[in-house]
């Protein structure tokens, strides 16, 4: 695609190359997120602090990595899912201290041992703040367990911490980083595919005409009397239709067989309009593409009128009669 002598076509090439630039930038942006995720997943596990000691000292905060020595079989008091294997809230004793733990089923099964008093089992997890509704269930569950209305909202923090240990939390959770990496990768690949598609279309069209014909097209494009539709990047020269939306389309008026407007609708609303060109060689092109703007319909009619004046023998409009004539005359199906 050397020796392009039209600034309009040079601009079109530049716009196509921007798709490649955007693709490269997005794919490069994805790399740090994958590296970040790798660092999170491979980092060494930190040393947990003792849950009961931290509660007793009043220094425990949410989001800490802790461990808890469990000395009795946990007792469930709240659940979001009644399934036997679902995660649930439990009362978990550690010697003389009662704590709240959110356990996965495998952890509960590990703790469900008759000899746990003699052989305590240590669990690890992340500290989190108890939701208000779970606090109420903890109060209700504890009072039911002891057989009297002992625990209340007022004295709750004197006996139980508002923080609990969650064994279901992923300590090295890189989900967000991976999602951002995938997002940038997918969008980058989409832009790369668009670049390849438009570039291929451009090259194919470039081979369609000889150097002599291209020089004629360049000359006509730069003349002052060329009809220009900037929003749809359409140019009507003396002998050619030149579309620069998403690539390059150049069609001679004399080569045209059939022209008609096309509109895409979603949920009954017109989202885009374009002009479909069929050549006598059964080549199909879409030009003058615009989003569903009110004035675009009038523009389509104006463009079609201009084209018809250049080639009065054209089939105009998408009708059953024209479909039949296009099939009979040019084998367009």
C-alpha cells in the first residue's frame, strides 16, 4: 500500500493502524495484572496470630490471618443454605473461650471428633466483622443453648467478639487481578482482530485496481467538487464511490448493479443504517454506515439519488421485483 497520494486515504490507513496500537496497549496493560496475580498466589503464607489472645488484648482487627485452637465440637447457630455441606456459622470453644467461626463443611468434619477435648485441632482463617443479623442469631442461639435469656445486644461484647474467624476466605485471592488481566486481554484481542480484518479488507481492495486507476481515484478524491459526508466517511467523486469506514471501499458507478438502504434494528429501535452496494460481479459492499441518527435516512436517500444519476440502469431499493431481477441479470442471491 505504498504511493498513496490521497490524504483522505492516508487518514483511513492511520485510523486502521490505531486499532493495532490500542490492541498492543491493552495487551501490555494485562501483563502487570497477571504478574500481580502470580505474586499473590505464590507468596509465602504469613504466620497466623492467636485468635483468642488477640481478642483478649483488644488488638484484633478485621482482615487478619489468625488461628484458633478448637477444644469442642462446634455447634451451628446460623446458615444461609440448609444444605448439609454448605458453609455455616458455628460456636467454637477454645478452652474456656467461646468464639464464632464461619466454617466450610470439610473443616467442620475435621473438627467433629469425639476426642477433640483431649486432642484439640487448630483451624486458620481470616477475621471478619459479624453482620448485625448474625449477631442477633448468635444471641438467640447462645440463649437457647444455655436455657435462659442471658445474652443480649447490650452485653454481647462482654462475652463474645464482634469479629469471627472465616475458614472459607481465600488468603491468597487473586481473582480481581486475574479478571482485570482477562478483561484487558479479551478487549485487546478484539481490537487486534478488527485491525487484521480491516487491514485485510484494505489490501484486498488495493489489489482491485491498477496503479493507473488508483491515480485517477486519488485525483478525483482531492478535487473540490467531491461530495463529502464526513460523519459516515463517504466520498462521491466523478466516477467512484469511496467509503473509508472501517477499511477501504472503492466502487465505480459503472460497475454497480443494485443499491438499497439497510437498517439494523434491536428491540424495534433502529441502531444503525448503511447503504448496500452490489456490483455486476456479485461483490457486496456496505458504505455510509451511521448509528441510528434521525438525519441519516435523508442522507441515504440523497446518496442514492446521486448514484442513480450516475448510473440510471441501477436497480434501486430492496423489493421482491429487484431481488428477482438481480438474480436473473447478475446471479445475485
